[in-house]
C-alpha cells in the first residue's frame, strides 16, 4: 500500500467532518418553517434537499488526488463532493439558501451548483453528469494537458443509458475519466437488488474493456488507494476506470422522506458504521493525538457555521433578475449588423 | 469571337473505378457570362456514385453551358465553353 | 482625385452544403479549439454532406466519428464546451434528438442560466431536418417548434447558401449554444436534388449574419408570407404564380427562430394586412401559432386575415401520395394566400 501522508489524512478528515456537520446543520435549517405540516416550498431552504451524510469517504478519498483544473461532475447529492473539491463554501451555501450572491445567483439551487474556479458542477438528472465529464476529459486530451475528469453517480444510476454510453465513449476515445459509483444500496426506496442483478457495479466496466474496482467499506483510506491508482491511470493517459464505493445513507433520500420502506436494521446499521470515526482511529494509529483531532473537528464546525451565517445574511435576488443570464452573448450573437454584399442576380 | 479562342470544359480525370462511361451534371457554381479563376470549381458532376468537381481549365468567362443541371453526358463530352481572360 | 469605390458583385455560387463547409473550415483553420463530432462525419463527409472534404484537411482528431450514442457525445460536447473548446456536434437526423434530449435541453440549454451566467456553453448543435423524400415518420421531421420552445438555446434555420455561411460563422463564434438546423433538400446533394433557390452567390471571405434578423426574400404589398427553410422556396414559387393573378406577395424568411425577429414580421403585416405562415412542422403548438400570436400581441388591428399552412398533426406518412398530402407545397401556399384576398 502506497503511503498516504498524515497531512493528507488530516485534510481528508477535516473535509469529511465539514461535510457531515454541513449536512446535519442544513437538515436543521431546512426543516425550519416546514413543520408541523411538511410544506416543501416553505422555509429558508425551499424545494428538495438531498443530503449526503454517510457518503463522506467517497468525496474526500477521491478528491484528495484532484487539482483545481480537474473537472468533477456530481449528482443531486453533491455537498460532500463539493466540499472535498474545494468549492467556495459560503457561495455554495448562499446558493442553497437561494440568495443573490450564491454560486448561481439563486438560479440553480442545491441540485445545480456550478463553481468554475474549481471545475465543479452538479445536476439533477440521473447519470447526466457522466457525458460532460467525458467531454472534459476529451478537452484535456485534445489540449494535451494532464488534467482528468471525475463523474460521480449513485448505484441506482448504473442502469441509465447516459452512464453506459459514457463508458463506451470514454473507452473508445481513451479519455482521462474516472467514474465513481456511490453505492448506498437505495435508489430512493428501491433497494439495489430489486433493480439490478449485478452485485458489484464496477463489473459494468468489464463490459467495456475497462478496469473496475469495488471498495467494500466506506473506509476513506481504501477509497484513497483505489482513487490514487485510477486518477494516476487517467493522468498517465492510460484510460478510464470505474470505482464503486460502498457508502451509507444516514438520512432519507430527500429531506421529508419518512423512509418507511427501509427496514430498521438497515437504518441502524448505517448509523453504526461511521467512516469519520474510522478515519479518526486511523489518524491515531498514525500518531496524531486526540487534541489535534479535536482541533480539526472544531475547525470544520466553525467553517460550517461561518458559511451558514454568512449565507443567511445575503440578500434575496431581485425578481427582475429572473429574466437575465440565459445567454452570455447578446441574442444576436457576435454581431448585430447585416453585411452589405451585392450578390449577382439570376439571369435565367 | 473565333471558335479557336474558346476552351472546352470536360471531366479531366474520369474516376478509376467507374464502370460507366456516363455521368450527370449535379450543380453549376457560376452562371453563363460570369467569370472565374483557373482551378476553381466550375461544376459538380456525378459518375455512378462518385461526385467530383470539374475545375476551370483557364481563368476567364463561362460563355456557354452545354450540359445544364440534371443533364446527362458521356465520357469525353464538352460540358461547357470558356473564353480565356 | 476622388476614388470611385467599385462594388464587387459576388458571382461564385455555392450549394448550401458547400457554404456551410466553407464556414466550418475557415473557423477550424482560425481556431484549433473548433472541432466537429458526429456519426459518419469523417470518411463519409456527413450523410448530408455537412463535412464533405473536411477530413482531408483536418484529420480524424478534429473531424471526429462518434459511436451511435447521442447522449454520450452530445453531452461530451457540452462538457468540452464548458472547458472552453468550441465543438460542433451533429445530430444526423434531428429526429434522433429523442435519445439525447436531456443533454440538450437540461444541460446545453440551461447550464448558463442555472450558473447565473458563470458558465457558458459555446457549442453548435447541427441537425439535418425535413422530409419530401419518403423517409417516413421517424426520419422526416423538422421539429422547429420543439427546439424553439425550450428556453436557453439559439435556433437558426438557413434557407440559402449565403445565409448558411453567415449564420454558421456567427454560430461557431457565439459563446452561447446554437442549434443550426439545415434542411436536407436544400443542401444540393446528388441523390436528393434541391429546388432552385438555395444555391446562391457566396462571398469568398468570412462574414457573419446576426441572429434574430429575418430576411425579406421578396417584397410585395398584398400579403405577408412568413416561412423558413425549404418553404421559403416553395413560397417564392407560389409568389411567382400569384403575381400572374395580380397578387403581390411579400416573403419573409425567418432565418432565426430564437431570437425571433418580430419587428420585421409586424412591419410587413402592417403594410399588407394579411398574414400567411408556412411551416414544415406540425401545426399545433408550433411556429405558425407562435407567429400569429406574436403579431396579434403587437399589432392586432393590423390583421385582416390569418392563414396557417403547416403539417397536420399526424406522423409523416411514407407513401408518395400520402406524404405529398401532408407536406405543404406551392399550390397549398397559393390557395392559402387566395383565401386572404
């Protein structure tokens, strides 16, 4: 096993604690104003909210190998990936709260977060981020850079055409892309075995002559190792990889989901496994003391609180702004004048 | 104008793998009376399934179109006449 | 000594496909980041001649054949465009949009807006459209209304070689996504002969035509015929015949659906009072309804008569007499005009 440095471990730990605390705090903020009767569009965070508590290792372990110029696309449960990628947390939070100074000026919301400074984007249609990630890989290849692209998707997305097509496209064009499947066993209320016969989603890669590897436990260091190989392969221009990571969904599919379909033992098992505490143990066995670990936790918590406070202070967008930002150029394109040629008239 | 001044426009190189000795004019790219530079595309013809451009043999004026669009022609036929500039 | 400016008359004519290709080639020479991707665009030169001759100059890397996998390659075009490249991605038939519409209308069209203008998608989506050659319901559509309806993409429809080149230059240079719909019958393909009209003189140098600018292809006082694509030429044929009957028709070629040049249309209707809209897309919930409503919105009093000439709301049938029945021809346009007089 290639050694992961203590510095990297601490950085992953902090990202993971940030992500967990962020989701727990957003849950609180979200439920405000929506009780006792759950009205989805009421409160400071209206609409759907898909929280990733329990997914942290998949975000941190992969993004530890990525630079700002590497592209990441994520699905509708993106916050842990965004945090690990280095997305501007304040502006991301403002966007989730629908404020004018959010990443998308309030026009995208939590499922459509774009941070071009770190090449991060997420979107709300299943597997939809896979083709654009392949496209970012294509651009890197054409420009002869060594940047890579990573597409995240859930285990419920491996049956969607967009994923399968992207595997083939990335394979035949030898693109520097890593596909990361986050297997939390539930596609909303449908357990994995009800929708696919495949136990290991990474097996899908073999069908496209690609390498695939499954990380069975949401052990951040195991994710780190698998990602090191995959990202390295992509950077060396040796083609795509599929990684499947077992994670656990600690909360419902979306906020408001009563999870009545989910057996209690399953929920309890999810609560019992905690990749964050596991990484804390790993830190201790690497000689990091409890005080340092506590400092990292506090720093993460502070960062989250700061971001949320800042976001809640931001102005609401001006309703008139709803009509802006459809295009970056004028509607007429790069010109608004017609050339003045004299074309030869017909003479027959 | 003397006939000897006029230059015939023909298909300079018949496609190698074509069995047929006949073709069809598909598109003219200038009209009678207009001028064109040597080497530019005068028209597009089709011989069996192959499309090829017929280039102006000289710079000058297209004075007479013999085979119009959709007209058939045989190998060696004059498609049009040009007057050199 | 005063210099007399002699205006050069453009004499060289091109088919619409050659005009398109000329624009693409020029842009590709000027900018390494422009590339073309689609099915059969390399050795074949595009099923409808959209990339004819480009492989020889630019090679397989920039004239890129893709697997039959529209979601993947159109989505990849979106991703590459978001990285700043300028891909031109082709739908071999616009009818194939169905298998990839998510990447088109939920990503290509919306990412700029959802990001508050922080991300742009400088790609061109080319698509072959149209029928009249018996390719039946799944290969003959234009779908102008479908693409114009969903916000976030510019949509252009050239009807002549001259327009095709200018619009293509603009489309490639524009930092916004542009859907460029070219009619198969206007391309000048040997096995799908074009009517008279789309082959026009085309300047050698590059030039741009603005989007949202309709073109008066024929001036007249008695009726305004608003149309696009193939039917510009059918309308011009109808106009010739109508002239014999003493009816002077004005033909407005939209050239651009998004943005739409309502000003030119309204100005014409205010002159003639009679509006005939001709569209090769389905009648209901489409271009004809949109144009009539736009005029009514701005200048209801100017309208004396309205006629909508479009495909009926049926899938396009295969057999010749059936297809001819549903796709409007010059006679249908003439009859509609006569109904306004």
